[in-house]
C-alpha cells in the first residue's frame, strides 16, 4: 500500500512540476505573457528548484533558441534533425548540451541574470531536488520516499520529452508550423500539448485556440488573476484569427504521411 501511495504522490508532484513549468518557466519568463505577484514568483522559484532542479535562466535560453530555430539547424532539440526516439529518450542530453553553452545563455536570457538568491542557493539544482527527496523519505519512509521521488523525476522528464518529441511529430495542425497539437498530451501537460497553437502564437498566455481544445493551466491562471496574484499581459481569445489557419485540419500519421481531415 505504501508503494501505491508513493507512486500517486510522485504522479501528483510531477503534475505540480509540469504546471509550474508551463506557467512560470514558459509563459511568465520565456514569453512574458503573464506577470506574477512577487510573492508568487518567490514560491515559483523555490518550487522549480525543489521539484525540477532546473535553472530558469538556462531553461528560458534553450526554449527561446528552440523558437528561433524550430526544426531547422540550430534547434536544440528537434526530432526532425536528431530523430524522434533520440528526443523521446535523450531529451535531457540535448537540453543540457544547449544549457551548457554560455553563448546561448548570454544571447537568449540576458534579461534573466542570476541574482543573489540564485548564487547562494537556487543555482544548486541538485540540492533542491535532494531536499525534496529527504522530505519524502522523512514523511514516507526510505523505500516509498525514493519511489515517489523517482516517479516524479521519470514522469516529469517523459512529459517534457513528449512535448519536444511527439509535439513536433504526431497530431493535428491548425497553423503552418512544424509543431503539432495533441489534445490528450495537453490534458496531462497543462496545455503544453497544444504545441502547434503555441508555435503559431508564442505570446498567447492561453494555449487553447479553438473549440474542443483544453488548456488546463488556463483556469489556474485566471484564478490567480482573480486573486490579484497574476496579470495576463497579452490578448488570448482574440488574435488567433490574425494567424488564421492557412492549412485545413491536418493530421500527421505515425508513418509521417499527412492527411487532410476537413
Ligand atoms: Zn516546439
Ligand atoms: Zn514557447
């Protein structure tokens, strides 16, 4: 029973980490489509440190470079260049390869210099994630605690790999870019699976564009806004028509053939 609970705890934490990634690292920092209350920012910084061990400056730089070179030479993690399974399995390797490039950080994240809190603590990502492990072990015992931690790590990494790999390979396209929309993936990645929409309009704080698409992070963002803890800075519902679908509803099959559905 303890191990079942441990897996559930790991799954819940991986969802919290994914929510923080899409709201804070992606929509707030990378694309500046939302502004957060300073207290929420501090919470997000510590939660990012403890649940993902990611350096926001590195994540933002790699992600912005991905937008700049989507699926052409220079893209840090393109399944079309590196191969689908290479990204699905080795996403962390491709991420680290780019994150270790000082030129990339300087060029793409100069607006996010390390501050004193980063220097003293948050740059030590392994420490944050280890602290989460210690807390889980103290609360659940050594075996279940480590299982919860491993579940968090594996599921979080797989979801991120799926966005970069499957989200540029399978699914339907509403807009003319190399990314794809996967509604099911969007449900378990707080909207990130609507990746074709995102590449069409990176500045939109909401990733769902058309009827039937669900961005589960959006109600959370709206709630934060109602509580005066966040402010959406870009248009969300209007604006998609400016990027009017230039291609009809298409679906990319696993074999790579594109079929027109409507
Ligand atoms: Zn992408
Ligand atoms: Zn983006």
